[in-house]
């Protein structure tokens, strides 16, 4: 975590959709990038379910259905995958609940559930202000406040310290309550405390940590419950313990429990307002407890003033949600006006990055041309930009800091080919962090085809060995030079090619599938997403299987193509896959003696970039862009250098958030093309028929002459793959002029099921012109989550 003086709080000031009214006593959980809020009160108890998308900055009200619970406040609220459980809370003044509801967020369906009572004893009584924590398939209920009076208008409070365990059924439903037998001294009764559960990554049993709360006076004690031995203890801590408090929040990120806000004692400080205006004091103090070392660290003390409104103002009864390593805080109350008998509620939404972002995935190639690359990488959650760098073995032009080098830049370079989706912002990194917001890009969908389009001749009856022999005799097996050393330790799959089996110059990236966010009604549903690049047609999917492709216009230099036996396929979820050379990447942007220096391509808002130029630093200086007081290159004063044909370039990327620039990704290497070779086939379609499957495609968008033939390949099972599943072996299943072929059931029976991501059968298709074979389009035909033979 950053030093206290470097905390970079951000207030969300730009959002869309129906913003919920300010409140306190509400609860929130996160499902991926979604913050889901329920309940709370301010001039009445709220019963709506509100959702905030932290990527798109959109609020929305999902259309819930089923057994919709009544509004409640100070309730239990936990998330298990895409289901949410709500227990207890205040449903109206003086009347508390002990009912349990389940929300299936994938369908926005509420259901009232009735757990079995404990084998001995009574189920939990109605209560509010309790803690309700999830670990594994169990929820743990501790403490709270009950009303001893049967008359809701005559509130007789009773503080609780009872402890219950609720066993959940997998996916939906619950089993029942139980009362575990615990050892040691039990914490004193309390309400409005917090409880979190943490387990060390490598060893140790899960432990529940209870902090603070209210029992007539506010508390600052810390309790630990070992969930394996059910033993209570009070751990000895180091550092400054936060003031006694209640109605605060506790959030675990990594090995730290972050405590923010709450009510704290007055301690006789001077109050500018009259005593009737404020009978207690809220705080904006912020601390964390290292759960491994039991040491407290104060990030914002209770005495620190904030005259610049640079962080959330004091509050209690707010909610806090961790999305990745980012903490979000929303609403809560910051005082009580007794004269008006009303709460003073905050209406603001803040977030804070607690640590630098992790390294993104390797840079992946979408398309290569003679003087540009279209690249992408996997999104990193909750970041505000990406720094993309490259280097090459070519000699750089002399760099200059003369501002005349780019007189028309004025600090910003806009690429007309990007259609405004991801402009480069080449000013200082502090500028980009202050101005850039994460954006969600939804890929275009593809269509579904139920019947084959075409009939085609095929060599489907050829045996495996004859196919391999045909490949050896008909082609000069070559792959581009940049694919010769693809044995990086973090490559998802190294694809082995039998000797003289493949004559592919290179392979275009492939895509796989994942969940996405498309509309309020499907925000957390599991979907099969068909994606396409902006320059190609998408794939066609049949019978609940999914096929996704990116085709490319990449052209390769015949003179640099040499025989090879391994091609590295870097596979990443919901992204294109480059066939790249890997070398280890030092996460620190330093350059050893004799190595080429890294040059900035720019800072990008999204996870794609069209690269045709890069910036040259003055001779002898390295790229040391940082957040904070460090020197940051002024891109408007730097020369730019164009990419040149037939040249290899190494890429790496780092994510940026409020804590600074994270570590760089592993290195990928791609080569610009030399004109003359055909592009890759596009719009690949797969549909089932009585013989097997029908595989079809469209000709390359850039044939660079007449197409002489196409070749299609299938990844097959071999003993080599059984020994090393990451190395694929391909056999040719078609060679001819037609743009379709039949893959027989017999051929598919030899297919290898690739499990590097989702189970899939892998095909490659390439085109040949007078100069030779161009890049292949690689597609993965998803097979579901079983290991049955294809077409079953």
C-alpha cells in the first residue's frame, strides 16, 4: 500500500443511469466488476436492488422477480459466485427479521429459503447489526442487536454474541443452521461490528476476525476465531490500534484488512456547531491490519484534516466493496441533526487503489502489415491506462528533444484508424491517470448457422500417415523466423509440428470466449460470446458450440522463413492469441549493457493499440515514467520513428492505476511483413452434417495475386501430446481450390482436445499464391466441459 501522503483517492463524478438515493445501513457485494447494493434507509427503508458497473460507470435497476424481500437495513449480505444471500436486518422501526433470501444474480431471481433449525437449540432470533461472513460452503453469523419487547414501538435492546453456522447447498439453496461448539473466551456481545475471513495462501487454517462494534460503548477490540478448531482468541497486535468505533467497514485485499470510517467517541474535542446539531462524531480515518503479521498501519489518522476535499468526508453506515485491488466506498451518514430529527447522508462514490496493478498478459497480435501492428492484451481490472513499449535490433534514428520534431502534435496523437476507441494520450502519466477512465469495449457478435453452406471435395479418406507424407512432399515446410524460439516458460501451449508437416508462414491469432457485460438484464449471466475484429467477418457457430476467429492481412518474408518444429501459441481468455517469441521480462524498466533500450509507444486507455510509430528518447536516457514526482517524458518534444517492413519488434505492456505503473508483461515479438504473400482466410464457419462437420471460409481480403490453393489442418492426438499436452501436432485434412471441406467423423476421432483454456478442437486454414503460403487462421471449436469424442 502506498505511503499515507501518496494515497490517491478518486471521486467518481461522471456516471450514467438512475443513481440510488443517499442512505445508510445498506450493504454491498461485488460480482466481478459489478457493485450490487441492497437495502439501507434514509426517510424510509429502501427495498430496491441497485447495480453499479465499475467499468462503464453505469448505475441500473435490474428487473428482479420471484420472492422479492422487503426492504431492510443493517442486514447480512454475502456473495457466493453469482448468488447473494440476505439475512435479517431491520424491516421497520423496532421490528427486526430473521428471514433468509437468496438472489440468483444471473437471472435476477429472488427466492425465500428456509434452512433447517439446529439439531439442538433454536434458530437465530430476529436481529440487526450482525456480521454474516462466507467461507467455502458456509456462512458464519455472529452477534447483533435484538429487541426484547414484543411491541415494536417499545424497543428494549439486547446485544448478542451468539454464533451460528449456515451450510449452503451447491449453486442454490441451503441445508440448515448449526451451533458450533467453540473454545476459549467468546467476544462480548455487540452490534455494528465487522467480521472478515482470511486464510494464508500457502498454509494455515481460515480465521474469522471480528473488530469493534457497539455494546452501549464503542469497542476497539480484535478477536480471532480459528474455523478449523473453533477456538476464539485475542491476537496481540503491533502498531496503532484504530479508535473504538461502530458502523465502520472492513475489507480484505490480499493479506490486509482495511478499516474505514464509522462512529468514534468525541473525547471532548471542540465542536463548532451547537451540541444539538451533533451528538456523535463520524470519522474518515483509514487503517489496515496486516493479517499475517498482526500489525496495524495508519493511512489516514483521525486528526488529519482534509481542506481540499481530496478524500471521502467522515461517515458511518456506508458500504465498501473490493473490486480487484481497488476499494469503492458509497454513501453513508456523516452526522445527525437532532433538531430536524433527520440523518445527513453522503451522496458520493469514491474509490482507492490499494496497490499497483499486476502485469498484464503478453501483448498479442491481431494483425500485422508492412509498417504496423494491431495488438492487444488481456484487460486488467480497475486500471486507468496502459503503457506500451517496444524495442528492436534496428539502429534508431538520432533522438532529439527539439520541439520542432513534432510541431503538430501538441501533446496528443490521434490515430485515424482507431475510430476514437483508444486514443493515445502522450502527455505525462500523471495527466493520463487524472483523465483517463476505463472503458468497456463490446465486440461485435457473430451469427449462427444451422446447415452447411457448401459441398466441397476433400481428402477426408486419407490416413494420418498418408496425409503427413503428402504434406512433406507437396510443401516446403517453413515458418517465420520470429517463431523459431517459442519455448518460453509461461507460454500456454507450445505447438509441435511434425517435420515437414506444415508449410505455414505464420498463424493468425485466435480467440476464445468468456463472460461479458452487455445489458442490465445480462450483466452477470454466463454467455458464449462470438467476437470479430473490426477488419474481418466473424465466425459462425452451430449447435451451442462456439468458434471464434481473428483473421489478418499479415504478410511474411519468404527469405526469412526457415524450417521449424515448434510454434508457440499464447492463449488468453476472450482475446486474440499471438504466435510469438517469448523472453523473460524484467518488471523494472531497466536495460542492461548491450541491450536495446525500450521506447514508449504511448499510453492507451483500452487494451488494444494500432502501432505504426514509437517515440525516441534522447540518447543515453531510459524510459522512467512514474506516477508521482519522478520525471516523465514529454512526448510532444520527442521524435517519432516509423516501423519498417520485415523487422522484428519486441513488445511489453504495463498497467497504470492510482498507485502508479505496475510491472511489465512478459515480452512478445512480432515481425512486420513484406508485401506479396496472401492474407489469411476469414469468416470461418463450422456446422455439423451426417458425415462429420462442414468447414468453410472466405478468401483472404488481401490475396496479393491469384489464390492457387488452400490447406486446412487438424490438431491430432499423438503419443507426443500425451507426454506433453502443450505441444500440438497437425495433419493436413484438405488441399484444394474450394473454400470449404468436409471433416469426416473418422478424422475427428483422431482430433486432439485442447484444454489450455476451454476444451476445443483446433483447426488451421491458410491460402497460397504465386509467392507461397501466407499466414493461417487458427480457430478453436469449443467442445463443452467433457472429454467425450467430438460430435457426441
